[in-house]
C-alpha cells in the first residue's frame, strides 16, 4: 500500500565509512546552526535545524520547484568530504563553493546572515524564532546536555573554527508497506488476513497496524 509515499529527511550526510553503496545517515541537529539553501539563502521558520524535516523539505522543493567535537563528528570532519573547516567566513564560503564547483554562494551575503544570527544571541529578549528555539530547547535537561549548545556567537574566536556541512535529502523509509491488523498478520486487499503470513518490523507498520512501513 501507498508505495508512492516516501519519508525523506533533509539532514542527510553521506557516510565516509559506508555500510553499502551510497549509504547515508541522518544527523539529529540541534537548533543552533544556520541553515542555507544551495544559493546561500537562509531558510525561514519553520525550516530550522531540528524542527520539522518535512516542512524543511517543502521549503527546499518550493525554492527549486563539551569542548571540541564529539568522536563521531570528528571522524566525519577528518574523513568525510562534506565538511568545510575555516577560520573566517570568506574562507568558509570559498571552501563551500569549491566543494560544489558551482560558485553559488556570495561571501558578503552569507557573512551577513551569520552576523545577523549572532546579534540575536546577545539579545536575551530576542523574538527571533531560532533564538527562542535554542533557549527553549535548553530548558529540557536532555537537550541541554546532549543536543543544544549554550547560546554563543558563531564568529566568536573562542568557539572556532567555523564548520560548514553539505547536506543531502536522504530517504529513510516509505509511508507504505504491507497492510496488517493489530497482531501483525498481513491482510489482503479485501481486508481479510492471510493465514500464516505476518509482516515484521518496518514492513508491518508502526503505531499499531495500518500501512506505515
């Protein structure tokens, strides 16, 4: 059922150590980073990191149509080809353009977006959606410890270097599959179960029966 329905995530990253060809992983971003489209335009709310990945995908489709890094992040920085590391915004943008070979990003435009974001970090009464999202996220202890960095300016030298990551849209699963009843028995088109045939794991659906595979 529903084989035309796919569940995509916009936070895809090509795995530097793939398990199979074209293996990608989905990162779980905190709300602190700046998200830009391929031309360096900042995505509007709710197209913010860690918010609504399907909403972010819709925005992208409309546009075209502790200290130091954790171990897994450092591995990607050392081995992955999607990371650009630099000390200044112009160097970062040059590296991003070199990565794609398209020169779509404008130095001054990208730096202006970063500085505007940094200005919101110093305003405790900011009504900026991302600034509020960062502070709200840190109210939950789990996110504060593992997912959301303390608010700071991206261009603060104490928090360098600057890191840019090229992301891809990754297919995680389908919203179709084998229709089952609540005990996992596969069902025919007429809604009757097929004796002895069961669907398991994502093929069976989640949330209790139905056709989410």
